[in-house]
């Protein structure tokens, strides 16, 4: 059976998926059905927080797929995430309709007060959910395809690739900061009212989004597992470990890399689209190269090259961040910075590797090769 | 009036100015000022009044002091202009002048005050209106100042202000005695500007011809007016011709200016990238903490200026070696503590150094506070080299450009000519082989990283003269630095130089058309496309070391 | 082997930390206090400005506790760090309101952070006091804007330049984000209404943290050398200012030739700048540290004592927090409860002394009345007030100079609406 193939010899993955599934079942019940006074009640704050983490985890998974398995380090994956987010944000802006501050039925508020007379062409169609959903996939995918096609064809690899992806997201950030672009500039897109007709502030909508994120993450996980356990997946791993040798063996290295990159970008876009309605804002800051670097750190912390490691990393670093920013608001960058240093020095396989060592089990055989 | 457009501003002052011009003439004829009459009672009152009342009242008081034609008027006004005119905080409100060497003079008599403790002095505040008024009054007084520069700036001021017939007459008289050609030229311009308004068409025509080719910005407005509206056809044609010739010269200088702007931006790129060219280019370490090392250099400059508050002029010369040492030591500590375990894993150095950069940033925030720190510009770094009225080069940019080149060539010399350089190149090209012939690779690594970091520190000193010194300083430059190194070709110093200057110039030529933001975006897009074409940069390194 | 043991230790340490933190959360919720949320970035790019406001709030709360607290209870500050990250602002707001159950939040600096926080504050019916000058075009039932609206800063400044300095040509230079864009839109319309020609207005936008001003300053110089008095109205943000002023100074543009009037440069920014080249340039604010009143010198003394550093300065947003906090305290006392709805009802009309010698009042549109001061920068980094409005200027939420908003009006107690269209007599968009 397919699931068997995907999950046997992936004990960590099974565990993570199990926990995810359990969370997806328990959290909604504890939030909606259990009264607030009960100690078991899960607050809406926790739900949105977890929902956000789920999106981050999906993003981390996308990066781990290309970095951990194909050895392509993208320092610009935040760009695809943000593009997906903007596509969703545009849909949500259009949904506001005439409930904006100025009551303009067509134009979003930020266009009204900058005296824009008509909707820019690229804003058309975003009033329909299916179109927005399509764009969430198409825009990041297309960008990744063009970018990847150019880069892989000229065999831009390793550090060079990392740096031009950084340039990409930096350029996009600067561009989106410009108010003339028509994406709200620095203020970005905010003040969303509802999604698919449901009020965005309702607890049930939040749970819905939370569930959607959870399910998206699980499905994406299985899809990624499917890819890496497939024949193509083994080619991809061999590209990571010995690119030239794979090429000489007659494989179309470029197209393997390209499609994996596009798939990963689409996953990142979906993560962004699920993220925006939950946090309620998208702004060009999401394109910031620092965000993308941080993303790399999540993956490294969790354990690169094991898909569930990315999920563990995203959750643990972000949870740590939430805790630190509340309890050590003055100095939380110290422990965070130290964590990154220690992880690279002491835990080259990330937290997952540490966990594996603790339980004295041998890591699964699928992808244990040392990093190059 | 000569320049009609500034008329409004000057109306109030006009009468006053002419009175003063005459006063100056009188003063000229009596060279030994110190021997003239003693101060009148009103003068003393006025001097005391300077310290009192509102700013607008002070404007009147100053005008009155000037109108008195008192021998001390100029000194008082100059002191007020320079912020040296002070008042005691006690009830007597005594007005004094504090000279540059901290001597305190009585404002009315200019006699030094000794023995009495005046307590803390309060500077008599002035605002722009007053400052501008003082400037004009002093310009009138300084037309016959013994110093050429002062005279020149006085005449220039007259050109800006415009003048009346009396000024023109005065200038005409002064011109005959003027020895300095530049001052004379400026006087000619001022007179010609006045004559542009003459009733007589021939005089106007002569004035237009005089102004032909002048780059002084104040000339163009009146000339344009002549070219458009003059009643005389010849004057119109001639004025248009004069304008065209000015425009042609301006275009040329604007191009020169743009090239300089580009080179200057390039030199900033160069300085910030050159350290990275060592750590990243030669050693293969993706040093995300590079920006923070520059930050350390900038903070070192600040600390030096705090420790030696009286040596601002020399502070940079102390800061450069200090920043090199401090940043270099931090760099060595980073290398020994973290990076030495990560050679051969460039992408993991990225993560570790990113963590370090966060720690260093927060450390700066904890030690120096999140606020920016004020680093002073030494006198010799301020101002600009005026080549002509349309083209000037700012000193700080010029020095930084030269400094960037110096650092570059020094580094090149170190790598090519010294034994350390030889070892560095050996280790970076083939580590096992270098070790086999007896190079202590780990020692060389530490020194190389220290060298790169030290240069980043030096870059920080330069940046402290251009921009903010604060915890975020490094972040602003890190991406640009990586772009430059990659564009130029990793491991090639010349590539870094060409890359930095090239990006700087392209940026500055795009900016007027695309705006600052879009220019930067375009540069990045071009860069991305360029890397596709030449994946190893402008000057790819040959041989084994080129592999990742 | 060695590494393994280190790793193990880290693991143990980590879990110990988590436990400690968990117990911390539990204990924090027990005492009976009135909690006040402080939502200012302590790290990231905005820490430079916002850290001071956090300290200001801590000082104000400490002072209030010395006076016996509020309603017989002690005030307890809850400080969090949104780290200059806009989604994190929303998350932290939710945490403050729903987990920590704070009764009021004092926070935000940038517009985008306020926009991010706004939906959460409205959803959970909290109170937010926003202390920074901003672009206007907003009036929320749950937000109190104690900083200046454009009509309390930009327009008086332009009036001053036009009437007192006879400025004829205008450079509107700003960082490319909403506040400068809106302010410049308003100013452009205002200038044109005063008969300034299109050709005499130059508008320029630069990215955040722009550091290379060479050709922009050269352009300004050229623009200003056409024989008419020229001034620069600067909405340039934070870090970009230092290189901008340095370039101005070095290219020989003094305040006398082309004065710059800035809306985002205050005492604190100046303390990080070598002020020599800036002398004579101007700023428009509602408060200057140099204002000579008893209440101001008392405030400065308290601040210097609290922060323990003689060199620190006070600035306009600090005064805004001072006013906002006192208004909140007064409103809570008036309402007899910290309940948000009661406070929102009680606070409109509350009057408290500001630091410049007047009395500021909370208006029905949740903005306040403030004086407008124009100051020139002095060598010591302080401002010399050269002009001020006769009385207090009421803050206007919706600008009269923008097409979209000139018919809008905000009146919470009367109309229960933040954006009431006076033409259609309807409350546009969402109401409470």
C-alpha cells in the first residue's frame, strides 16, 4: 500500500504525523466545546499561534525538500511564501467590498486615500476565490519556474544560488515597499473582514483555518514523502551527493531540480496563503532576506534531510521565540543566536538527530547520508 | 533692485544695507578702527537688549546695532552669528563674548573679564531669519576684509541677496583696488546682474555678455527673464545664447558629478565588500556576521571620540588601527570558537554566523543602548571641494573613495607580497597540500579571518562618517556586500573592485530615471540575470579552488 | 563522546528552562492588580525609537503606583517585545488582551504596526493608546491617537514657512511609506490651494534606510537655485536622516539657504547625530524638551532620575504617552472601573495638562488637542522654539485636503461612528 511505503521506516515522520493529527482533532474540540473556565480550554490565542506555526512548518517542509534532499539552498524561499500570502491578501481585500473606511465598493482603502481612480489590472479577478486560489499556486510556481530554469540551466549552484535567491527576495521586498506597485506599500494589506463568507474573527473560522493548515501540512508531508521515496527521489538525492556523476549517468539533472524547486515554491505559496488570514496582515517585510535566513535556521535546527525534522524545527524555534519575546523581551536575541550557533556546532543533524540519539535508535535508512 | 525675485525678502533690510555700505566706506577711509570714538550710551543699551526679548525683537535690535555704525558693531554681530555672544544667567544679564580660546570679553568694550566668576553662560540663541540678516550685514562689512576668502564669500553673498545701486557703485569702486582675480570676477558678476535691469539696452547687452558662461546659479533666472521678456531683440537673442552656453557646460559637469557619485557609492560598496572578499571569497565562509564586524568598527570610532573628546580632528587616525584590531580580534575569536569546526561546509557557516550576528547586534544594543550614537565629522571631512559653482566634490566622499582604494591596494599587496599572503593563498587553494609542505593551516585560517574582519572594522570607521552608528548598521550593508563579491567573482579581489565601482556607477546613472528604489530593484534583477550568464562572476577564479 | 554529553546537558537545561517559564506564567496571574500592556519593539529596526517609550511607560506606571495606584489597586506593567515584526504585533496584542488580560495597551510606533494591531484590539474590545504622529485617515473606537494628525504638524509648519520665511518653492522629500505619502498628498493639495504652481513643487521618495543622498541633494540644490526661496519639507524616516543631513551640510546647503523642516526628527534622533551641520534646520512637533514650563522640567527631572543617565533627552512621543496615560487614569477614575466600554465612554472630554503649559482634551474623534511648535535645531541638539500656534489645535482624523476623506467625520459619543459621511448622512463601512 502507498501509505505503507511512505511511512514504514519513517518512525519519526509517523510520530510527527500522529501528533499533528491528534492536535487537529483535540484543539478544535478543546477550543470550541470546552468552556473557557475549564483548565483544559485552549484559548483562541493558542489556536492562532498554533495555526501560524503550522504554516511555518509547511514552509520549512518546502525548504527542507529542496535543501535537505536536492542540496539546493534557497535563501529566498520567503519570497514564495509572501507571494502566496499577497495573493490571498488581495482576495481578502476584495472581499471587504464597500465595508472599507471610505465605503468604496471597488477600491481598497489604501488606494482611495492615495487618490487612485481605478483598480490596477492585476487586481482584477481576485474577488473570486477560485481565481485567488489558482494564483496562490501559479504565481510562486511560475516565478520559481522562470528563476529555476535560468539558474539551473546555467548551472548556478551552491553558494551562488543561495545568494541570487537572496537577491531575488530582496528585490521583491524593495519593489513591494514601493507604493506605486499598488500593494499597499509598507502598510501592506490589512483589516480583512471575511473569507468565503465567514467572518475572519469568528472562532469557528479560526478553527477552520487552523484545520486547513494542519491538513495542508499533513498532505504536503505525505506528498513530499512520496517524492523522496520514489525513483525520482533517489535521483534527486544522488544529485545532491554527486551532481556531475548523476548527469553523466544520463539523468536530466536540471529538470529534476527545476520541478522539485517549483513544487517546493508552490508549497511555500500555499503556506503563505494560509498564514495571512490567521495573522491578519501581509506586508513587504515578509520578503525580508532575514526571514528567509531564519527559515533556513528552523530547518537546520530541526534536522535537515528528514522531512519531519523541518516540522520539529519550525515549531521549536518559533515556540522558543514566542516564549523569549514574552519573558526576556530585553535580551531574547542572545539565547536565540546562541541556539543557532550551538545547533550547527553540536547538532549537525538538528534536534531530530539529538532525539534519535536519546532514544538510542538508529535513524531511518532512507536519508541518513551526511551532509556534503 | 537687481534680482526682483528676492525683493520681498530684502525689503526690510534694504535701507539698512545701504546705510551700512556707506558706513563701510567711511570705515575704509579710517583704517585704524581702534582709535575711533568711545561707545555711545545707546550702543550699550542695545548690546544689553540683544540678550532680551523674543527672537523677532532681536531682529530689530541687531538692525539697530548695525545702523549705529559703531566700531564694535561688526564684532558683536560676528560673535552673535558664531554663537559666541553669551549672557550670564544671573539677574545682571551681562552680555559677553566667549572667544575660541575660552577667553571671556566684555561685549561692549571687548576687554577681557578676569577675576569675577560669571557662572555658566547662556548662548544668545538666533534663528534662521536672524542668521540670514546677520549674514547680509556682515557681508556688507566684509567687502574690504583683508582675507581673500572672506571677501569672496561677501561678494557671493551680495550676488545671492541682490543689491541696489549703492551696492553696485560701491562694488565698482572696490573693484579697481581688488587684487584677487576670483573676487574681481565675482564682483563683475554682481555688477552685471545689477546692470541686467538697466534702462539702457546697450548696458543690458554688455551685462548679458559678461554673464555668458557663468556657472553661478543665481545668474540663470535673470538671464532667462531677459531671454523671454526683454524689449530689445538683440538682448533676447544674446541672453538665449548665453543660457545655451551655460546649459552646455552644466550638462558636462552634471555628467562628471554623476560619475563621481557613482564612484563614491562604489567605494562604499568596495569597503564593505572587501573584507567579505577575504572571508567569503578566499576562505569560503559565508560570513553573515560581516555587517556586525563593520558595526564594531563604527562603534570603535565612537568610543575613541568619547575617550579623546578634544582630538576629534585626529580621531579617525586613531580609530582606523583600533577598529582593525578590535574587529580583527572579534573575528579571530569567531573563527577559533565556531568556524574552525565548519570548514568545508559553507552553508553551515551561514547558520552559525547568522546566530553570531544576532548575538553581536543584541550585544551592541545592551552595551551602547539601541539608540544611534553620534560620531562627529572632523573639520577636514566636512564641506566640499568647490571646483566651480556648478561642480563640487564633498570631502568626506572624496576621502572615503581614496581610502577605499588604499585599503584595496594594501590588501592586494599583503596577499601578493607577504609570506602570510602566500600561505593564505596556498591554504585556500589546496589545504592538504599546504599542510603537507609545512603551513600551519589552522593558524593561517585564524589570521586570514582576522584580516578580513579587521578590514570590515576599518570599513566601519568609514561608514561612521557617512551614516548612523547603531545596532542595525551591519544589516544595511550585508546584502550589498555579498552581491558585490559574487558579481565580481568569488576569490578575485580585482573582481571585487570592478564589481563595486561598476555597480555604484550603474546605480547612479539609473537613479535619475528610475528613482532610488526602482534603480536598486533593477540592479538586483540585472545582477540575477548576469549570474545566469556568468555563474562565476565577472572574473571567475580558475582551477580547483573554484569548486564549492 | 564529549559532544554527546554536551548535547545531553543542553537538552536537560532546555527542559528545565521550559518548566521554569511555565511556573512563571502561572504565578504572574494571581495577584489582584490592574495590568497595563506595553507593546513596543525592543529589538529589530524599530527598537531605536520604541525602547524609550517602553521606559517612559514604566516610569509613568511607577509614578502612579507611588501615588497609590488606581482604584486602590497597584498598576502592573506587562512588557512584551514584538521585535519590529508586524504579524508579531498582532500576536502579542492578542496575548496581552486574552492571556494577560491587560486593561489598556500603550504601544506601537509605525503605522503598519498599528494597522496590524487594530483588528485584534477591535475584536477583543481592548484599548490602545498610540503615541506617534501619523498620517490620519483613521478613527477606531478602541484606539486613542495621542500623537499628531497631519493638521497638527504638517500644515502649521508649511504655514510658518510660507508666511514667515516667504518660501516659494517646495521640496517634499519622504521615505516611501504611507505616512509621507499621505502627508505629502495633503500638503500638495494644500499648497496648490494657496496658489503654488505645480512646477514649484518637487516630490521625492526614497526607500527605508536610504544612505546615499548625493544626487538627490544635488537635485534639491539645483531646484533651490532658481532665485526663489526654497524649503524642504521632510518626512524622511529614522535612519535615513543622518546621511541626508550630512550630505546637505557637505554640499554646502545651509539652513539659511534651504531650510529643512522635518516631522520625524526629534530630540532623541538628534542625540544620535553630530548636530553641527544641522543647526538652523527645523522640526514641527507638539512638544520640545526645551519648552520652559514647570511641569516640563519636573517631567524631565523625573525621567533623568528614572533612567539614570544625565544625557538622555525627552521627546514628543514621550509627551504623548504622558498625556495618554494620564487621560486613561482620569477616565478610569471617572468611570470607576477599567472596563473598556466604560472607559471609552468616560474618556471623551477628559482634560489633562500637557507638558507645554496647556491642557489637552480627548476629542470625540479619539484624537486630542495639542499646540503646534516649530523649532530650530541648536548645536546642543535641542530645539529653539521660533513659532507656535496661539492655542491648541484639535486633531483631525480625516483630512479636508484629500478627495476621499473630506466629507468624513468621526464622532464616537454622538454618532457612534468613526467615519460618518456628512454628504450621504451615513456611517460608511463597519461600525462598532
